[in-house]
C-alpha cells in the first residue's frame, strides 16, 4: 500500500477509539467479524422536485414515471485513531475515497401516491493505509476493518403517500415507508461498508414523516423525521443499529420553479441508548448546498457539495454530488378561455371578442349574425331574417302566386297572371304600386270649386279599390287632397279635405274597401308640385289626389293572408 503523509486532525472525521492496551492483541488466526453496514450516509431524495437529500411532501401526478442517476464522491469518510499503540494517537485512513452511484426510479399514481426504488452501487471504496498500518491492523485482529472493495449496495423500495395539502397550500404532510434488503451481502458475502450483514431477517424498514412549508411562490421549507431499522454492529467504540433520521432544508425557487437553490442539513443517530444514542461517533450530520435546473420537458440536472459538521461515522471531509434525471412532464391542461362569454371557447370561436347572438342561424361559429340572410337588411329590421328579400318587402323574399313573373308586392292582380306592362293584370292598369304610395296614371277630377267626383274618375278609383282589395298586406292608405293657389288658403284647406273624404267614400261604398284602412287628409295649396304656378296647365298640376302607404306588411310573410 502507498505511504501517506502525516495529516492534521479534523473535527469532522470519524474516529474509532481503540485502546490497544485494553484490548490486547488478537492472534493472526483469530476469526475477524466484518463491519457490515452502509457507510455512505447520503441517500438521494426520491423525486426530481425534491432536494438532494431532503424530500418534499409532494406527489408526482397520475401515471408519471421518472428516473434519476446520482453520483457522489466523498473523501475521508472513515478514520481509525489508535491510542496506547506503538505510535501515540496514530490515525489510520480506513476509507479515504468513495464513489457511489444511485439509479432511482419513481412512479406517481392517483396524484397522491408515489412508488420508488433506489439501486446503489459503489465504484470506488479505497483506503489510504501504509503497508505498516495495514500490518498493524492485522496484528491486532482488526484487519477486517480494511475496505474489501467496491460492489452493489442494499436495495431500497418504498412508497410515499401525500396525506394533506398540495403545492398551493401553506403546509403539506406525507408519510413514506421504505423496505430495504441486504443485496450487498447477498451479492458479495465478504463485503464491508456497502450494506447490512448477511443475516436473517433480510428485510429492514425505514419509516418517515415528511412535512413541507410553502412560504409563498419562492421559498419551500421541507422537514423530514424517520426511524430506520438495522443490525447492531459489534465494532469497538461504534454502536449503531436502529437509527433516528432527520433532515431539513430551505429551497429557493426561481424562474417559474425551473431553478432550485437549496441548503440542506441531514443526518442520523443511534436510536437506543445502549447503541450510542446521541453519541458523537453514532450521529453523522452533513450540511449541503446545491443547485438544480428543472426543464419544462421533464429533464433535471443538478450539482451539490456537502461537508461533515460532526465527527460521526461516514461523515466525509467533503462530498461532491451530481444528478441527471427525467420525469414525464404533466399533461397540459387545456385552459378554457371564452373572452366574449357566449359559451363557445375561443379556440372554436370565429369571433372571440363578439358574443354569438343565438338566433337559430349558424350559432355554432360564435359570431353574431346581424344579417342572417345577407340581404343587406339587419335582422332587427328584417321581417324575414333567415330569407333574403328586397328592402321594399322588408327583407322578405318576393312571392309570385300567379307565376307571371311580377312579384306579388307590385302585382295589381297577384292571383291572375298578366304581363309586366299591365302590372301583372290581364287588362291595362291605371294604378302602379310603389314603395310608399299608389301612383295613379290618370287624374281624379272634381267639379269646379266642389268635392263632387266627376264620372270620368270612376275608372281610376275602381282600379285603386281593386288593388287595395288584392293587397290586404297594405293596412293603411292616407288619401291626400291638394288644391291650387286660387282662392283663400283656408277655404282651399277645407276643400282639399272634403275631396279626400269624397274619394274615400267612393272607395268604401263602390269599391268595397274597408273604412279602417283609409285616412283622409287635406293639404290645400301648401305643397304644390309647381311652385308659383300661374298658367291653367300648371295650376291643374297642383290640383290632385295622392294615395300614400302609411304602413305595410311584407308580402309572403303570411300575415297579409291572416296566417299565424
């Protein structure tokens, strides 16, 4: 073995006190009990969202799988101090270098249950003894304390159940149970410092309570307390068996919890007074500082370093830790957004900022349809909002009951076919239906200075009556009388009114038009067609009777035929 330079005393190095004079020297042939226990006190946390050695009271979501690969390298985790030997206060470096890898996996179920496993393997477990130091240990019967080399560690298999709270709560509580089996001794019976001895029973337990305080979005404070079973070791000055374990951390989360800065303290002590409860050598404690990066795609990478703060067994001068892992990312939950509040999510809404009008026309696209039929007339003004029609028919489609090519709304005879030039009637017409009035193609004549109708006006009035009777959708006609400017204006006003009444009387009595549909009105000389008329011809133009449509029901809507 290589020679080692003299080392200064370090308070955090494990010290096995052996008083040689009290023990005496054992025979070279005496049987030597192997020190079989797990020297490496670093046990990686189970989830990527945990710290390095301290666990949070978190779940991992439903059916989410994860794994991590840890490597930790420690220096000077075990020393032997010999008193009253050949060399006073001699220190022998039993475990000088240790490199251990951990392959862990985890599976989340039902949001609050996590199953996990840890398979450790020690790649380097070497001493720093001189040939004289090794020979001395053999001479006193403690050659078994020299490391026997690398190998498989003890398998850990456990489950975590979240009892209370989520990441959004101030406090979370979880319970964790882990079963261990002495796979180290099963794979290599002569191992030491890798795991529990080759004894029965082969199953051990580690039971923990995990609590986490969430101090806002940035800071988490996890606390761990546990009880771990183990075999009592028959090693001079070192009594370990069942243990109490503990850990605490402060985690600072940045960048939407992608970056974790963590400061952790973790350790253990013998659980029974007979095995060194609270003893200096049985109570290793380490202080860790580390950094993790958690990628949104599930990858995790981290580095950390620790130092021993007590002189307990397994406490290194220093330790370096690296981790690389992957956890299935959470399934993205579709955020339902309905900006306009019409019940159609924005993803399916062609007009996310305008609410659907739900009028029975194309309501599934999320767009309000102010003009369903696209006829240029807004639905609020359209008597037939789902059928295109001209403005003259209030947005309703034109009907043509007699099939003569003349729409019913302007057909003087809607139930008798006729040519366009006769306004849809078999015979020539003296009346034309326009949007706001009935235009008469001949004058209505009265006796001079009288409301008495002349016989030659009967034909045009009969035609007016026939049109009105054929178009019940025209509910009201205002019959307007006008005079020329000769004579007193007050007299002319009365005369124009009487002439309008005379026309209505004829339409009712001779034409059979309902009295309720006709309104007389006289305007006298106030609205001349030819202002300042002087000639007989121009004065005659101002003397007239006009028929204005006061209100009209759209043709084809059914209302003009009394349909409901």
